[in-house]
C-alpha cells in the first residue's frame, strides 16, 4: 500500500495555540490528500483503548525512530494548571509497538477533524508521518500519522524521579480523569493487544507498591 508523502521535519514558527493547531491540521490534511490513499494512523496510547472513530482495519505495527513515554504535561485532560498531570507522547529514538488504523479515504477528512479536536486543541503535538513495520501477517512498511513531541517543547517534562511521579499519581486530575487511571488503562489496553511496555508497567507497579492502585 502506498501512503502519504513525508511531512517536513522543520518546526513551524507559530506559538502553541488554536492558530498553530489549525495550521497543522491544514498541512496534514493537504499532505494526506496529495497521497491519494486511505488515512493511516499510528496509535500508541489512549487511541488504542478509546479510538472514538470508525476504522476498516487495525494492524499491529512497530514505529521506527520514536518511542512512547509518559513525559508530556497535561493541565486540562489529566491534570490542572494547579497540579499538572501527564499524558503519553512519542519522542525521538528507539521504536514503539502499537496499532496502525486504516481509515477509509471517504472518512479521512472527518476523522482528522475529530482527532484534532481531541488531541490538538492547542497544537502541542507535532504530527508526523512515521515509518512503521506491520506485525500482522506478512510484514509491510507503511507510513502512518502519529502525534509526536519535541524535547524542546515546554510541555516536555524530561526525566521524572519516583517522588515526582508518585505526587502526580496522587494528585493530578483533569476533565477526563486522573493521570494514574490513564496510565493503568493504557497498560491494560496494551496488554490486551499483546504489547508489554516495561517502563509503563514499572510506573504502574510503583503506584501499586505505594497503595495507590491494585497490583497489575
């Protein structure tokens, strides 16, 4: 299957906010339309256990050159301005197992708009077309849209030590629930797909050891 053209790697000099989000949506939609194919989306976190869109196919795949981390500040969805929480992001380096959703072309435009409303209201992520290798059936190389994060972003936390993580797990809550619930649901969703993320499971075990949740 051929897919969309690669997204430019240069950062867009527009501050985070609705204007940047709209710019990125227009650019991403144009790149996808130019490819003339179904929309391919790489899911690595909540889109695995709560996609909220229809898809024709879900393929197990590994994205190359990026890995999943719980190091993106959230002051709305899983935290507050007073107590920021955390959500997942893809950052450069390594690889990451997840799902590639195939959305039929006639539903691609609407799906992108819904994704942007959910994931990109303030344009924090960097949407990119990433190389993936399918793990379902005969291996295939695809390029799928994924939401990545730059380590230069003000929403990047860098390394978080255990006391910081535990404080967040105890106190961070946003409009969609707590950071800890988000972590646990992601670990469960990944396991249901046969995917084990050692670092996320270590963080969940840490929370359980301090009585914040039941053991995995």
